[in-house]
C-alpha cells in the first residue's frame, strides 16, 4: 500500500510558479523602466516620430490618406516653426529670465545636468527666419 505524498509536491509546484511569476514581473518592470528612461532623454524629433507612428497605427490610414495626412502635418509644422521663429527673441528672453531664477538654487552637479538639458532645449527651438522683421 502506497502512502499519500502530502502537501510537499503541491507546495513545491506552487513555489516554482510564484518564483516564475516574480521573475517575469521583475524582468518586465526592469525593461519598462529602461525604455521610459530612454524616452525621457530622447530629443524632440525622436518623441515626435514615436507620436507620429502611434497616430498612424491608431488611424489605420490607407496609403493615399497617409500621404495627404503627412503632407498636411508637415505643412502645419513648417508654419508653426516659422511663427515660433519670429518669436525667438522673446522666447530667448523668457528662457534667460527663468535661467536667472533656476541657476542659483542648483548644486554644481545639478548645474552640469541643467546646462546639458538647456542646450538640448535651445537647439530644438526654431531659428528666426531671415527677413522676419515683424
């Protein structure tokens, strides 16, 4: 006559399942964290490309619609950059004033990071168009 095995094997299987679940969750969290960090440091163009790809996926446009949509978006983007470019002196003044308030409260380490972020921000601003005296 065989003895019943008891709860040992059942607890072992439950433990292995829990361990696998925990490792899977930890791996997914690790990957998501690194993907978010990569997105956070991406420049404006990379973020714009991601948003555009998501729009294309959600809208599910046929090729003709896609061409029309993207052409209209590009035209609007050029126009917005032209308008923002005319405002570049004012934007620079706003950034200078905020910079004067922010810099004194930062540590040297924070200042180095802030300078890098500000350089990237200013690089992403549109240039003032030639002949835009209005």
